[in-house]
């Protein structure tokens, strides 16, 4: 969820958020303009459901996805501005958007999405979600399906991530490339081990459907991943952290 403001006399605010629950998978945005002394007027708003691939993104990936989608949707108002302020209720995004260079981001989803917002000149700041009420309201009733461009971008990003995952699964200290046959064999071995591991299946369910709010409600086998929960995501039968596969116990 975020708000954007530029530094001209009439200041536009871009607000957006992502809601990813078992009942709602969607992005939402509202463009507001500061007409006078903090009085905001609605210029544009919109919402869309997530693509199938996007529903498996980690929380922080969904948040930066919402930022990239909102800026693209409002690009006619934001392109060319000397500066605007992005307000988000997801605090971990602040350093990523403000300070990290692309080569400093280890997560390929985050890297691809940050690259999409690179043309815009903005500063990200944090605001409590209750202060960003318009996108929160929109998030409860999304109206649009993903456009072909959204599906295409999602497919391209997923293909890029999977290529990195395949490389990670087959690389060793002395080897940086392997044949496609070896890649498929190694990934299949990991998938087979994952499907036979009850603890791994439990973690997969947590990441897919959401973790409990209290860490003590977790099964003991999932406790080591509690601090990483917002950065884990699912691709097929595997749980990933950035480009790295969470390996089943049998292969560790």
C-alpha cells in the first residue's frame, strides 16, 4: 500500500496496496492530488486481481509488485516529474526502494520489479495502513482481471526466476553451468524428496495459505523459517527464498 507525492505546488498522491488472502488476491491504486494545504482530491483509481503466478509471491514481492503496477497505471501523471514521494505501509520496502542498487538485491523477483520503477524519481516513506484508507477499501472489492500485459510480465518474471532456480539447483563450487538434462534431473530429485517430506509439505502449506499470527502456533518443524516467512514463496512443489530452493531434509 503506498502513496506518491511530487514537489510541485499541486501535488499528486499515488496510493496502492496488495491484498493476498485465501479470499482475495488483488492490487489496488488511487491517484490523489494535494490541491491546497493537504486537501486531497481523487484523480484516478483502479484495482485488479493477481495473476496465478503472482498469488505465489512472497509478501514483500507482492508489495513491490503493487508499487510497480500502480506507477505503470498512473505513468501519464508521474512520468517526467522531478520528484515525488511514495508512501507505503510495508516498512521493509523503504531501504529496498530508496537505497538498494539492482546488483545488491538477491531476490530476482524484487530485482525485476525494482527495475520497472527505476525511471521514476521518488522517495519512499512509511505510513500506517490506517492512513491509506482508499486502497484498503479498494482491496476488498477488486474489479478488473489482469490485462495481457500483466500476464506477459508475470510469465517473463517467472521464467527468469525459474532459470535462476535451475542454475542454483545444479551449480557447485567448481561448476557454473550444466546441461538441461542434469538440470531437470536435479530439480526432479528435489521435488520428489519434497513431496515425501511431511515437514516440507507443512511448510509449503504455510507459505501458500499464510502463516499464523503467533509463532507459537506454528508446528515445530516450521519454526526455523519464522523470520523468513515474508520472503518465502512457492513455485510448483518447492519453497524458495530469493533464487535459492529450501532443500528437503533428506537432501541436506
